[in-house]
C-alpha cells in the first residue's frame, strides 16, 4: 500500500484508542473449519450479533452443512429471517461455496486443511468457487491459526474515510498492510475492535442523517399557497 509508513503510526494509535474505548475482546475459535467458512459468509453481510443469531438458527434447522448445501435458496432466506438484499446475498453465496467445496472434495468438509499447513490451506480456500477474501481471512484467523485481518466493506470504508488507509488501496492491499502492523497474537482482537468501531460509526452517521432530515422545515406547502394567492390576484 502506498505511503505505508505514514499510516503505520495511525494504525497503532487507532489500536490503542479502541482498546480503551471498548470492553476486552474474547477470542473466537472455530474447531470445525467449515463452521468458520459458513459463519464468515453470514457475518460478511450482517453485524456480528445478527450473524450469531442466524448461525444458531442454521444449526437448529439443518441437520448438517450438506443439508444446507442441497436446500433451496428461498428456504435459506426464510431461516435467515427476512428477505433482504443481505439475506439473498448470503443464501446465494452459501449455495455457491458449499457446492464448490463438494465438487472439489466430494464431500462437504474442510477438515483436511488442518493437515497441510497454513499456506497450502489458504491456497486451497482461495480456489473455492464463490468464496470471498473476507471469508478466507476469517477462516484462517479463527480456525487455521493463520495471521490475517479480515475486512468487511464497512471496515474498509471506515479506514479510508478516517485517513487510516490510502483512498485508492484495495481490500487486499489494506489487509496485507494491517497484518504487518498487528501481530498474529493480537489479530483477532484488532479485527473485532475495528469491526465494532466501523459498525458503530455507520450507525451513528445514519442516526445523524435521520435527525437532520426531521429538522428540515417543510416549505413546500407554504410556497404553493403563496403561488395560488398571487395567481388569484
């Protein structure tokens, strides 16, 4: 990423600020690699609390991830709760990725990735049809003990809007840069804190826009009335 030295100090300062601002982060670890992939596909689109609830519903509704693979898209959307652009994206991504895993390994499992080393495992994940960089990085971080900082669209936007990353930098460039600034041991904590901050920032901004819209005076009716009076004269 261009001007990485300039942003390095800012990222370290951000990390210190966020550790003071938010409660201590509890590490998350998925024993099953496929659990991490499925959860990653959900939380790429939904806030973590909503993703947790959706994952719980998936576990209660489907016998296993293979049953999820062969389910109808409409059924997956229904389990997610609402028919929204986010839920449709999640459903279509899940169908594509689980189908890609089955086509590659002839079963819906990724446990074999634990035996081949981190780099080969990441390369194997990258080859899966339909899988995103976020899901790959999330899986590496929470299930395969890899060094990665997963980035949602909101996290990338937050970093750019706050001059913490280059405006032209790609998700891949920013993720690689952050992995060099944050140690593997602190990777999940930084990811969780940055995600929380980015989602809180978007929520606060939306509330401000809504409040501003309510305060705007309604001048349309008055103008129309005056125009009518003049027309009568």
